[in-house]
């Protein structure tokens, strides 16, 4: 089942348990809208970042995960 963009946006707070990550994802969504990306592009990116946020868990922010990845390289 394919989720619509509006469904993904409304489910962010229900799915992502880290409040900092919720805010980051919503800011990223606003940025994508501002630069004029398509709804399909926005939806695909949101699905990916929501799934990644769930994967890393509630105790790690997206910023922390990024810093850890950068240290590996």
C-alpha cells in the first residue's frame, strides 16, 4: 500500500518517537517544499527518513547519527 504525502506528514509524530527527529523531519519537508520539489520526491524522501529514524531508535537524533557516520570515514 502506497502512502500519500498528507498521510506521511500526519503520521510523523505517531511513528517517530524522538521529538528532535520529528522537528528535523518537518523542517526538511518545509525545505523541500520551498525549493519546489515534486510531491512524489517529497513523499519518497519522507518515507526514507522516517524509516531511518525508526531504525536508529528514540535515543539517537538524526544529527548524532550523521556525526557518527562522518567519523567512520
